[in-house]
C-alpha cells in the first residue's frame, strides 16, 4: 500500500463488497497508527518498529 492511491483503491473495494472491517497483512508500514481516508474510512495499522525488520 506504499503506492499513491492504494488506500483509496482498498476503500473502493470495501464499498464494492459492502465490508465494514478488513484485515490486510504485509502492508510494510512501520509502527502503529491511524489514518482517516478522504472517503471517511478510518485505517488502523500496526507494523514493525524498524523499516528493515523481517516481515
């Protein structure tokens, strides 16, 4: 999901399939956090603390 627009694509797919919760593995994001998407969804994530950690 590093690429520009990938979070928007995920949000669109969630709406398409009427999903309210979705788990994504191996996103390669570091540290915990949250991000509100422009479409209104709240993205919660928790990754490794170090960028070079084995996934």
